[in-house]
């Protein structure tokens, strides 16, 4: 049997492959290590700036690289580097010429050298710059360099690449000059104006009627738990109804908060949700959602202490080791990384009141490692804001080695008798309570005044006769209430109506659709109750009113036309809040934006048609209205032309018994199926002697008729359609036939 053991060379090859696989796997898992090596190798390249800070998903790529790497603070930026930000992400960096740049969420920019300057190729998203006056920001657009030149100190300029590929420039703080090409005319935009550069390099300028005074755009706002943000603006058209909109996206494709503003109001206080971060705000017209202010951005931070993670409270570290008195052990500390914190202060003490601090370390990152000897310890972390405000966490206890914790006897408070009778305290809201919903309507079909303008949103809003009303029982301790309305049951993007003093809310600007709503109480110091269980409500429009008649009469002159479909115009009334209509006929559905449609129908048949209002996505907003339609078609047949016998002929009968037949004929009509003959003793055909129906254009009379003057006539038939009678003819029989 041959030796199947591996040779020395085989073992070396397998070992080398294994080591290579481990190295490659490590590089794939820790791409930052590879990038640090690349950074070292890039020292010969041209450095153009430095990254100041990154948030969440920020990546970068060099000119030679095909892969993207995580970007980190304090890294250098080189020519032709690409920077990318993901959802809810941001990067701030400086360029060598003292330009400060902020790249917003979902953005991509390539930094290109241009002689001794830098050009930004903004391929996606938004960048905000802060630069000195007369120092241009150069943007590569459509193969040309566009210069954006601030005219004042610390001018904040926002540059955005829209989904349509256009470039927009705006400034909320000062005047800016824009030059698309070196020799082109300079366009100046002032504060509260924007410029849109088209793909053909033409520029459109827009002036907004509303200017925000507070908060300042691109400002960082630190808020305590129950603190609100004040929005204040100047309105040049105070009589126009407006709405304040707040969104997490600069595209406002999802509105997180919306508030209708009454006439002449120019201030509103908003309580932001728990999840702080970037928010965008603007004002639009109430009636048509036209934007009448610049999009502005704020970054909200929470004034609160960090949450400690490890060591957990009262844990004993290295408890199974017999440590000597001065023997050291490594202890790792970790706490919550707070957005916006300028630094953290880690404090270690052996006293509960931290009167004797053993170690105090200032850190940028939310973790640290220290060597400590055996003993009892207390630790806490202070967070410092850019404004030098400090917020210190609660303290935690831990020990290194087998040491008992210090037992602190609680102080027994001395209760003094009150000198005076205190007023009864206001009842406090129960944070575990929920408001009870009453009279919850499930389905509402909106009713409107007859004189509304269906194309005017303001007229529609005022014309609703039965807006939904949400009602609930009064909650003990609640000073006001907040109602949330959302299209999803998880309330992922609710519209919030705050500061309601009553126990009901009338939804005046309602729109058709399926919604969920809930309410919570708000007590002293902003303390809130639990929200009520979601209540489902469906809002519908009334069905359209069909204005077309149920039938239409038509006359045709050919039988084939009775088998051909004809067009029937179906019309209905125009509906408010409606983008289109769905029409069902013969089990076929079609959608139209008009209030009429042509339906192809066969004559003399009944058709059931249905019409309902739908939105822009084709979702039904109303019930169907049903109507039966019929196209009545009458066949206009020509009267036959008699041929035989000749008019006023006399027929001689030979013999008293003999019954000689008489031939009656007329011109054939190919459009008919049969004919009808009548014989009468008078020309008015009041006294009918004989009636016959025949399939051909002739008839042989064999019946016995009176021996006197007889009148006859014929007409064509097709189903229920008959022609006029032919001109009467007569004949006389002498003797009995």
C-alpha cells in the first residue's frame, strides 16, 4: 500500500494558504486597517484638506481605489478623493483655503484639483459651505466650472444637486454672486432667494415671501428634556393661509410634523420628538403646497447625561483572584456615545460623594481602560457640550478583588410639622394611564356645501359639513392633550397636533384615506401619559353624480349597424380632493383625469357602469356609483314598392266554385327578414279582411274574399322594426272566387 502521508512541501503549501486566508479575511473584516496602510502610502499625493467629524455611515474612496472605506475623524483628504454619506449621516471637513464644508445625508462629492484651487463635483445630495467673502466655491457642473462667491462675512451657502440633475444655490444669511462660466454674466441672489441652474446652463431666480428669523439655518440647538424650539418668521403676505412643515429629509418626501398657521401669526413653539438629530423646516401655502420659504436645517442635541454601560453596578471584578494590596488589574469602562459632545470626563473615586477623586481623565471617545489595585470604587462620566455645559451621569459602584462595598446608612429625615395649612396639590398625571376614547367614528363619508370651488383647497376646507371629531374622556392631571394621526398603525411618521386644551379635536383639513389616531395627556413639567390604543378611521368622499341620461335614441338605416358598437358619452360631476376617476364597464376598468368617458355599446342592450373617485396612485377615495345605460337604436326601413297586381285591376272569376289564385309581389329589400300584408274592404284599412306574414317578396292569395273592391298593402319587418306601409292598391273581383 503506497504511503498517503503529506510530504514536507505539501505541508508548507497548506500552511502558507491558511495564513494567506487569515490575512485576506482580516483585511475584509477590518478594511480600516488596509486604508490606514494606503494613507501612509499616499504621502506623495497632494493633500487638499482634513476631515473634522463624521456621523454614522460616511465612506471615502481614492482615485486609484475601486473600494469604499469608512472615513474617520482627523484623516487627510487628497486630490480626486470621493466622499459619500448614507442615510442620516454627515461629514464635516476643511479645505486648505479655509473653506468649511458640510456634506448632508445621501450625498456624494468628488474633490478635484484645478490649478492651485479645488473644484467640487457634487454628484448627489447637498453640501453647505462657510467661507470668507470674495473666496469663490467652485462647482463642476455640465463640464463647466460654476463659481459661487459670498459677499459677506461667514456666509452660509447651500448647494444642492436635485433628482432632476439641476443645481440649486441659496443663502439664508447674505448675498451671493453666481457665475456659470468664466465669461458669463454674474447673477446675484440676496438673502432669502435661490437660484436654479438648468442643464442648458440657464439660471432661474426665485424670491421667497417668508424669511425665517428663528432658528438660524444650520445652527446646533441643545435642548433640555421639555424645552421647545421657537420658530419665528417675517411674512410679506400675511393674509395667505400657510403651513409649517418639519421633516428629517431635505426633500420633504416624508413630513414628520405639520402645523396650520392662522392669518397674521408669525411664531410657533415646537416640541421635538425624543430622537434628536437633523431636521429640515419650511413654510408652504395651505391651498396648494407651493413653497414660499427656503428649506432650512437645524441639528438638535439633547442636554442630558450619558448612560453608563460597563462595569455594571455593584459588580466584583477579579473576585476569584487573591490580589495583593498593590497588585494592579486592567478595568474597561464604556458609556453611551452622545451626539455633539465635545469631550467626556471619566472620574474614579473611593468615596460615594467623590470627595476623593483617584483618577480624572478627559476623553473624546466613549470608552477607556485603567489599571486599578484592589479596592472599592465609584465611577461616573461627565459630558461637556461645545458651550462648555457639563452633564454628569449617575454614579456606579464596583470593586476589584474580594472587597465589601461601603455600607452607607441612610439619613432619617426629620419631618417638621407644617406651620400653615398648605393648599391642596394639583393632581399629577399618571404616566401609566391612557385616555378613554368615546364615540369613535369608524367610517365617514364627507359632505360638502353646494357652492364650494372644487379646485380651491381653502374653499374645500371651509365647505366640509361633517369633519371628523375625535373625542376622549378627561384624564386626571392632564393640562392639555396631543393627538397623533398616521396612515400606519405603528405611527412611524405621525402628524402631531399639540396643546389641545379640550377633550376633543375637529380635523378640519381632513383628506380621504385610511388613518389611525391616538391621544395622550400632558401634565405638569411636560410629563405625559401613555397613548390610547390606535383607533382606525376611514374617510371617504361621496360617490360622483352621473349627469348623463340613462338612454340615448339613435336611428340607423342598415341592419348591420344594429350589430356595431356605438359611442355613448358618460359624464359625471367633478369631485373635490380628487386626482382622477375609475370607470368600470363590461368588467373593464379604466382611469381618467376627466369627468367624462366614451363607452362603446351595442344598440338595444343594457350596460351597467360604475364610477368612483381615486387618488393619484389609483387608490379608491369613494364608493362606486352604479347606473344602467342603454343605447336605443331604431332601424329605419323603407316602405316596399308594390309590383303586382296592377292598381285598380278587375279580376274575372269563371264559375261559382272555382277559386283562382292571385299573385301579389313587390320590390325586394335585402335588409329585411319578412313582410306583412293586409287586405281591407276600405282604403283606411279599418275593416281588415286578411293579414299575412311572408318571408319572400311575393304571395299567392288562395283565400276566398268578397266579390267587391278590395284594398291591399305591404310593409317590411326586421325584429321589432317595421317600415311604413306601401301605397295602398286595389282590385275588384267580379263574381265569387
